[in-house]
C-alpha cells in the first residue's frame, strides 16, 4: 500500500467510525458546569461537549496542545457560530518549564484583494460585501494552525485528535435552547447566503433538544484527519472551496489555499506588579492594549477606589479611551506595517499619555487622537492546563456570528467574514460608528487587525492564570477588567468573571455598560463628569483557569453562554 492509499484508507476508517476510541456518543442533556475544581488538569470552553472532548484527550495522555487541537475541531462542530475550520485564531502556549510560544493562524486577504474592494464607484463603503457571502472571507488559517501546533508540541496521533469532532458531526448532538435561538435568528441569512440548504436550516424552527447532524462537515474532518493540512488546503476540500468562490465572485484561489501558512511569532511578554503576562503581539492589538491599560492604571490607587465605583470606572474608561485611540492609528499586520510596539508600551510614554487625565472630568475623544476600531463580537476562547502543568490559551474566530453565513457546499463548514476586520476606507464610519486608518488598510495576503487577547499569566515562575474572551473590540477591555477585578479588587475568579463589564473604545465616545453594571448614582456622577453612559447587551464570554493558593486548579466558564468547565 502506498503512503497516499494508506492515508485514504485511514480517512475512510475514521469516517466509518470503525476506530472509535473516544467515549460514548454524546448524550443530551449534557451538563453545563460553570465552575470546576481539580488537582491535575482543567479545560474551559464555550460548549460542554468541546470541554468533554478536551478533557478526554488529556485523560488519554494528551498534553495541553493535543487537547487544544481536539477542542478546536470539536468547537467547529458543536459551536458553529464561532468554533471553526473556516476561520482563524491565536494560540498562546507556556510549558511547565517556562518555554513560551505564540501561533498566529489569523486569516489572510486573498492575493486578488484590493484596498478599495468594498467601495462602490462613488467611493461609498458597501458594508454587506465585507460581512456576508464569499467576498467577505479571508483565507482560513485554522487547520494550518492546528497542524503547526501539533507538529511542534503534540504528543497523540493527529487523527485521534480529529476523531471526536468527526463523531459529533456524523452522529450529531442535541442543541441547547440558546443554540436553537441563535440558529433561528440566522435562518434568513443562511438561506440568502447559500445556493443550497445547509445543515443549519430546518424546515421548522429549531428547538432545544433537536439533533444537529453535519454529514458533509464529517467528511471534511475525515479528510483533515487522514491528510492533515492537505486535507483542507489541497484534496477535495480545496476544490470545494474554490468551486464555492466561483459561484458568487469570491476571491480565494487554490494558490491562496496552498500558500497559507500560520506564523510562530515572538510572544508579547511583560511584567505587571507580581505578574508576568504572556500574550499576543500584532496582528492582534489585544496584547499591546492590555499592557497599555495595565501600565496606565498602575500609578493610581484603583484598589482604594473599589470595583464599579465612579472613580474606578472613570479612570478605567479614560485609560481604555487612550489605548483604543493608539490602536486605531498604529497597529496593523506587522508583516505590512511597522507597529511602534516599544514606544506604545514604554512606561514613560504611558505616563505621558495620562498627563491630560482629569480625576473629575471626561476627556472628549476628539481631543485624544485619531483612528479606527471595528470588528464584530462573535469569537470564542478556550483555556487548558494539563497534568504536567503546560498551559494553552486560544482565541479563535469566524469574526461575526456564523461568519459570512456561507457554507462551502459539499464541505459543510462556514467561511469567515474576517475581511470586515480591515478598514474598508480610511475615515469612513463602519457598522459600529468607528472610522478606519491606513495601518489596517486591505492589501493582498495581509492579515486584518484583531483584538483577540489570549493570556497566560505566571506568578513566582508558575502558571497562575489562563484567560481570554470573545467580543471583537471589547475583548481587551474584558480581559483587562477580569485581571483588575482579581488583582486590584480582590475578587475570586468566579466573581471576577461573572461581574458586569463596561466598555470604552475611544470612538464612539461613550461608556457602554452591561445592564446592572453600575448603580444609578455612579451613572449620574459619570454623566456629570461629561461621560455618555449607554446600556448594551452582554459583553464577552470569558473562559478562565486560576491556580488557587492550595495548588488546585479552578476553572470558570462565563455565565453569559453555554460555556462549561471540567477538570480532573
Ligand atoms: N474578529 C474578531 C477579532 O479578531 O478581534
């Protein structure tokens, strides 16, 4: 038997389910566990079945990276709004011994992309073109990212890590009420953006307990299990993607797929008080913003102010305003744009940035700087520690909820709409009222600017915290606030994660607050200082793990979704 025919045989075996070593077919109701305590290992993800897959992988002797790969593929099945193989993400790793690594598997603009591709003949932005359908999709990075992570750090055989996802797709799983609502909400978009009826559309409306079966996705996953990277960027899958592009003016070519490579970048690492933080450099803005915001607050007695007090929210909003203004001007794909990282994170610069801060008055954003923020809020994060003490933090995305809503016919997966994370036109307001800058202009093979902020923090040389969240531009603020809740306001991890959050992103010039985040008195006082305070829906969905003083791991899954933690 040739190498290739062996691989094909393996793929067929996997698909037929003859080597099922993973536990039983998933049962409903699965339990959603918001908090877990464990001595050895912990997994926290956006879906209980993905958490279960990660935990099983660890129990079978896999390490944190093996579990991360298995979780990524499982999420592509059970959490289709953001779990993906048609998108991208960032992985942050720290070994027990202290080796650190970050992997950028962010999508790239196709080679045929142009700076003005989302403008009409009079120069107006065609928002729908960067948000829906094939033209919205960047070249997916997820499968290459998982392949690279596994090649460098993985221990279990590749095929074993994809098998649970194949089973979930092939046999199906029962959806929760939240998932049913979410799929029903997108019914119209799924019908409009596809030339066939994808698995996400049912004759009747979805209800909790309905089975979601994804046969074509199972076949794609089987090709990935059998052929690795080539099972996606070559073979039948690439053909199906390119065919899909041809149906409606998409730009991704076979060459784009073949050329896609994820990148091991230099981790962004910095000290903050007694913590050492390891996070993502550009093309994410998240790490820089986190360092800036922690740095800018470090000379103020936040602890004395107290959580959600007027003084604390005012200071944090002013810090957020300044960091996001810098993001707009200065941060883009480092392969295309010189990001002044050193300058942006220099303590003297951060101090000077706060020179015009007034303790009793908001600084209007128009007096702060110029730039842009954009991004949709649907993404997902997972945090893992293994029994050896290695940790992985992954934030992964299709951009919007269900990305472009376009499913690759015959391949069963959703394509991202990450092209919308670029600035379609400098100075033009986007969907969120923000304006764009040159650092993040579209160019062939460039990566769009991200806000994803996967974090591993150590204390005294040992892993202390693994943390991250979805939420588009709100991500750095969510991560910032959870860290401040823990370190300054003395909250436990469950309290820090479940606490209500607020968001300032420089433009639009307002503090957005989750319902009930601030008392009426605090809102009145902030308004009196010149802030505009506006309610918004839930912000972020944090998946976090902390090492407790007694050495045990505590996993916390955000109460804002079906997120679930489990350990052993
Ligand atoms: N698409 C969300 C982000 O990359 O931040």
